[in-house]
């Protein structure tokens, strides 16, 4: 909104949301198209069998919203706890049972209450 070059910024947004560009992105499997035109939806549905993607289109038409995480905490702290714990299981230093018995209490330290 406070771009030094608002005309160029608007042109970029328009270019990135053109139907043909959205079709290219959909073909990569990288994104659900941001356009709701039938042409964009058809392009999205044709890069894989339609039954694989139709649920996304229906979900967007019924409740188009984005949700943030349902928790507040520190990702770096969580990663610092979870990473070594998972690695210990994978390397045999910790059993799955030991991991399961302790990981929730340990990981909860990264979340705000």
C-alpha cells in the first residue's frame, strides 16, 4: 500500500493473477489459483485427475478463509526441543515409548499459556 512505485506494484499483481499465469502455477502443483474464474478453476482441475483437486475448489467456495495457527509459542524453541528428540528416536538413543511419555511435557515449554 505504501509502495514507492504503486503503478508497477499493481501491474505485478495483475500479471501474477492472470489466468494463464495461474494455470502455469497450478500445473506445477504449487498453488490453488487465486482467481475464481471458471477458466482458472478448469486449469487447476486438469493438472491432475479432477477428483484430487475438486475438494479444494468446493472448500474455497463454501468458506474462503485462511486460518492462523491455533496456538501461540516459539517455533525456534519448539524446533530445539522436537528436533533432537525425534533424532534420538531415529538413531535408537531413545525408544518410541520414552519419546511418547515425555515429548508433550517437553514441547509444551515452547507454548504460551
